[in-house]
C-alpha cells in the first residue's frame, strides 16, 4: 500500500510528468529508420518486376497489390519495433498502480507511432516536392506550347460561339467554303465534334452536314459518307466510354488505397501501443527480478519514481 492509500493521508500530486519524451523520440526514430529501409527495399524489389520489354513485366494489378501488401507490412513491422523500444526504454514507475502503468506504456507507444508517422509523411512530402520541382519547367513549357497552339488554332476564345456562327452561315446544299478550303473544313468539322462532345450527342442535321463535307472532299457516295461518319462517331463514343471506365477504375483504386491505408495506420497504432505495453511489462519483470536478487546486476538498483 502506498503512502497516499494510508487512512487519513492527504493525496500528494507528483511533481514529475507521466510523459517521457526520450523513449518516445527514440522509438519514433527507430520506427522511421526501419520504415525507410523497408520502403527502399520494396522499391528495389518492385523495380525488378518492371521491364520495358513486352511480356517481361508484371501486370499493373499485380504491382498494385504487391505494393499495398508491402506498405502494410512496413507499417506493422516499424510500429511494432518502435512501440516495443518505447516501452522497454522507459524507467520503471514506482508506487504506481499496475493499470496506470499499463495505460502509460500504451500511451507512450501510441505517441511514438504518431511521431514516426509524421516523420515518414514529412520525408515523403519532401521527396514528392523535389520530384515536382524537377519536372515543373518541362510542364510549364508544355503548357505554354499548348496555349500557343490553341490560340493560333482558333481566333475565338469560345468554341461554342464558333460552332453556332458556322451553323448560321452554313450553306443549305453544297458546302463550297468547307470543300474548297482545308482550314475551313477542319474548323467546321472540329467545331461540330467539339460541340457534340460538350452536349453529349451530335444532332442529326450536323451528321448530315458532316456526311456532305466528307462526300465532297473524298468522292464517296452520300450513303458511304454517312457510313464513314457513323463509324468515326462510334469510335469517338467508344473512346469516351473507355476513358470513363479508366477514370472509374482509377477512382475505385484510389478509394481502396485510401481505405486500406487508413486501416493499416489504425492497426499500426494498435500494434505500437500493444508492443509498448509488452516492452513495459518485460521491463518491470526485469526490475522485479533484480530487486528480489533472482537476477544479478553489475550495478546497484536505483529506485526511480515518476
């Protein structure tokens, strides 16, 4: 029974904090180092699975699954090591209830895991920032080129206005301007296709006009020109559907990765807390054995209160 539990004794608040940053920082640094080593190891193994030669590289799905599993393993191993070191390096609390000791060790392991997570996140953020800075000049050049090409391709900033303007000036039967001038034909066809992409469909009169232009410029019959227009529009719709499927697959992959990452972090926090409690329990057992004389020690045991 401690002094504070004696009958009539006045509870005395300890002057020392229950939080010790030394073991927390040490465990976090160890967890960060292990994480970086394992991440580099996984990157090296992953690069051996990728090849520019057709048929010699692993599939994208296999690489994604392997990367996710490896990231989970890295999180759990580093959390276990960091948490255990945090609990084991703490000095023993004297005159503190066993439940309180368990809680403090668990809290120290959790804080160590959180600090290591911040370290790794900061390192990855710096790496991504460096990569972004390296490619920023190339991206800026490409964007400038795209803007220049777009400006020179159309004098009107609003493509919808150009489309409706061409529709108003469109001849009833023979599109002489579009059939005799390549730039005019390209501009009109591009305006119709662009408007169709924005609206989601191409009106029948636009399809008929496209077939008229194709027939006049290629020498095809009206029916063959319409068939060609329908074929090209079908290919455009197929490409649009394929792009939507790709975007949806990327969305699902990102959602799965985010959920898996969040679950992995939660389990890593639990592992770090449990490992710290285990390390603290072994620490106290060693201290008790030294105190009872069952375990010899080269130095005299010093009582530590906290």
